[in-house]
C-alpha cells in the first residue's frame, strides 16, 4: 500500500514522503525508527488539530500553515516547561506517550533526514533562540536546544532599537527573503524568542507546460466567480476518489516530496472534508491511492499568510502556558515567566515549474503579571532610601553602582 509518514499542510499542502511500498524511489531511504514514527504520527495529529481550529477561527479565508514549524518552535519551548505546564503542552502537541528525550532525539534525526532526502528539492530548517542579554537562563535548556534542534543561541540588548532588526534579518536569510519580518517591536516584558524557519523549493517531477496555461474561471465557496490562470497537465498520477472527494499527489524532484490536493465532491465543501481529518483517516486515504492516467487543472496561486496562534493553542489545551500559572522553571529557574505570543507567518507560490514555500514561527516568552506578587530584577545601578514613614523623614539616600560585600 502507498504509505507516507510526515506532516501534511492541508488544502494544497506539502506532504513529506519517506517511503512507498508501491513506488520505487531512486535513492534508498532508511526506515524510520518506531520512536520517529510515533513522533511523526503525533506531529500529524497536532497539525490536523491546529489546521481545523484555525479554520474554525478564520472562516472563509485562505489559510496556509506549517504544522512542522509550529510544532518545532513549541518543541524547543517544551524543553523549558515543567509540571502541569509541561503536561499541557505535551498533550496539546500529541506527545503524551513519549518522554522528552525521545521527542528531542526523534526531532533531531528527522530534521537530518528531511533536509537531505531529495537532492532535487531544497528544504532548509533553521532554529534560533534570542534572549535578553542581562538575564541568565538554565544552561540545560540552552544545551538541549543546541544539541537536538541545532538552535543558534544569542543574547541581545532588547532595549536596543536594532534588536528586532537583527532577529528579522535572521528570519529573512533563513527563508530566502520570502518572509522578512516576524517581530514588529520587542515589548519591555519580553525576555526570549524561540524561532523556527523553514524554506522549501521543489520543482515538479512532471512540470506543467506554460503554453497550456490559460485564463479560466474559479468559483469560490460563496458562489462568486473570479478569473484565474489555470495550469493543465496530463500524466500518470497517484490518485484516489470516493463519494466525498478526489485526491491526487503531484510529486517534486525525485518523488520524496509531493503536493497532495483534495477536491470536495459536488455535494461537499472544504469544511466537510476538513472536519474528517486526522492522521489515521488521512493515512487510510493514502493507502487507497492507485496510479492512474489523468489530467490535472490547477490554478496558479501565491499567498502570504499571518496568524497569531495564542487563542488557537489555548483552545487546544495549552492555556496554562500563557497564564500567570505557567511553569517554565526549566527555562528560567526563578519562574514568573510564560508564553506571551506565538506568531506564525507563511508564504507559498505555485506555478508551472513547482512550488516555493516558507514558514516562520516565533514563540515569545515574557514575564508574567502575577496577582499576588511581581518580579523586580535589580540587576543594574539603583537608588535606595531609608525613611520614617509616619513623619516622612528621609534618613538616608544613596545609589549603588557596584554592589560589593566582603
């Protein structure tokens, strides 16, 4: 049967294909370990849940997300979580059956596999951690993300107006200029950014002939008809259909990567199909693929998408990670920090030659506003006074530039 093992980006989505029982791949690819397969399945489940929830929030809008990017950025953040915060994030990410060590090791090996699996496809995955340079974080947290996520780690003066530009330049470079900005301003309570960037460029294994592209009509969900540039290609494709939809795979490069397109039937809409999606059902569909001759008519499109994931992730069970009760003591031992925002940006362009896509996910960690206390880091020169409160008498006043005790 035709099997696939990595996260799909649904409704014109990139499916990362590792092996196939029906199709002989030109390059031998190692089999996934059982732990890797479990991580992939969990990542798929999280991706489908994330896509469904965003679709509920967004309604009749174009959507394009990278579950892998979101999962990886939150996977790095998970290394800093503890207690019930860790449990909630682990559950939301569908990793409940795995230890943190297993998650980290599987991510590392899967990244290595993905970026070199197909020499005809460009796939770049980069991770980074940027922190307020006058704060001290847990070394184990830093070391884990360096080792397993190959994260670049740097301290910055977040009060410097150029700090956001430095982070954005890293994003720009690691998405080949397709996404040039993820941070607008750095708020005063932000202490860390954990960022994942993915860049994908794949040429169709069977390219569309530009001479066959023509002006055509595309009917939107509300019945409105708009003009489009329709590409046309006839070939043998892996194909499946049932009473609800048609599905086809369009391979890139050597065939390890492909685009899966799902087209609802005449009495269904995209929400009907999205409502069915989970890893088990999706893989069952793929298992029923058959190679058939057919003609594909696909509109060219280009999309830039941006979404703040806070409410979606809270709805998926991660609310505590954003709250005053968050426990990230494995990131910062004194505590009092939480996730402030998770921001996601994507880009995709589909034309006759292939597909170019990019994604960036930024997890902003900041200090919490705690009802029964606050955090005051006296880590720079300060003034102090000694006074009598009843009379208001000021007894002493001073400043400390260099605290010394000996």
